[in-house]
């Protein structure tokens, strides 16, 4: 038996309705043997069977094609129905009923998703049965049509499933490629950063130091963009952002340092912080600081620069909470629904130099900690709030 026929057998058996269809047909017709067969030009193969007369045929068993009426059904695309072989003018002397010792019989064609002949829906019994009446024949025809439709749907599902697996494999390959690319790009960037530092130690004139400062900032920005893209691939097509969880007793100082660092980079912005953590927090402190940094950068970029930004971190009801609050125009509901989508930017801030990944990565860090990141915007004040359970 070739792989194609084996796949066809599995396809039929994957259709949950098949056993019910055969049982209903047996009840309707009175026939005690109902089966679905895969029929080709040279082979007859059992796919599914309801056997109440002990013919001892199982899925995968084969019959000589010339010993069945299914070959005739395949060639004509017309069903065969026999009430009583001995009284049938066409089949009374046919050797096939004598070989299998049946008196009543039907065989209806089944088609695949391309409209090609797949096989037959068959029934037989050692005793005569009244099959040749419009009600019974229409019901058998309806079930054969239903099987054809189910077969088409099953094949379409398999194609979609294969396409999905291919897409996941492609996504995994892209993730690996970006990881390798990020690593390889960072190597020359590290060399460039080292050279900038060495030159800064050697040069003292104001013009040279100004150029070196711009070069150093560009290197840092490129490193940040690479980190964002790699985090995006892990969060979007990978297994989520990876965490290194540990009990952090100095998380407050780490968060203060993050605020201080961004205050130094943006001296025109006023950032006020109130960080009070009374207990140690089990988390990935680097990622929590990254989340705070992304929220602060968002506030600096989109908030009212004439108003201060407030940062707070505290413990409340066994939850660790970080909040970033800024003044500015209220965020409409339609925009709020898109804030945590990757590569999304506000229509009013298209000149932003980022990739539009900051809030997405912050939300992925929140998810990785089994926490939540929410946004509230009203009365010209916007608050981003991250919270997670301490235990």
C-alpha cells in the first residue's frame, strides 16, 4: 500500500461524522455491512467500516478491483442499487454477488476537493432489502454528498495546517536569523564604541569631542534598536521574552538609576520620582528597568514638555506596582487600543526616531512576569501602570 492511500485512509478516519453516517445508513436501509472505500483504477482499499455480519474486513484491507462493482461506479460516476440479486435482471447472473454472498447492495460515488473520484460509499447484506425507492436513495445520495463535502473540508484543513506549520517554521528561522544578525552586528559596534572611547581619551579640543559624543550616541542608539528588534522577535514569533528571575533587594536603587540616567539624557525634562519598595521583589530586574525606561521614553516623547513627569514604584496589597504619569493631550479610545501593537506610531508623532516597539516590548515584559500593563488617560493626564503579584 502506497503512502498516498494510507493518507486517504487517515483522512476518512479523521472525519468524526463517519461512524455516525454508517450507523444511520445501516438503520435506514437495514443493511448490516456499510463501508467507505478508496477506489483507484487498479485498487480497492477499505477506509472505514461498520460490519455486523462478520465479513472480516478492516481499514487498510484490499480487494481485487475486478471483484467489486466499485470499478463500474468509478467509470460511470453513477450509483448501483440492488434490492434482490436473484430477481435483478442486470445482476442476477453476475459472479460478484455469489463471491461475497450478498443479495442487497448499493454503491455511491464520493469525490475529493478537486472534484475527482475518490471512492465509494457501499452497503450490502446477505438478505434482500427494499433500497430502490426515492426516499432511501435520496438519503444515501445525501450521505455520499455529505462525505464528499467533509472530505473537501478535511483536505482544506490539512492544507491550512501544513501552511501554518510552514509559517511557524519560517518565523522560527527568521527569529534565529535576526538573533545571529544582531549578535554579528553588535561585534563591530562594540569595536566602534571602543575606538570612540580611545579617541575621547586622546583628543581634547571641543570640536573633536563634540563629534565623538555624536558618534557615541549613534552607537548607543543602534544598540538600542538591535535590542528592540531582537526582543520583538522573541515576543512575537518566539516563546515570549526570556526572564532571569531572582529576588531583588536593591530593585529600588536600580529603578532610581534608570530615572536618573534618562534625566541626564533629557535635561530639559523634569522627572520626579517616588520609589518606595519595602520588600524584595522576585523579578527580572533588568527587564523591569527596561519596562520603566520604555514608559519614560514614551512620556518624554509624547507628553507636554512644559509639565513634569512623575514616576512611582510601590507595594500595595501584595502587588508590585510601577507607574509613569505625564501631562498632555488625552489619548482617544481608538488610539489606546493600538498602543501596545508593534511598529505602531501616533499620527501626530511620525517624526519619532524609534521603531514603534517600546510599548509593545513593555507589554511583553509585563506578560512574561504574569503581570499587566494598563493605560489611563483623562483630564489631560496619561498614566501607564504596571502591576504584578509579589508571590
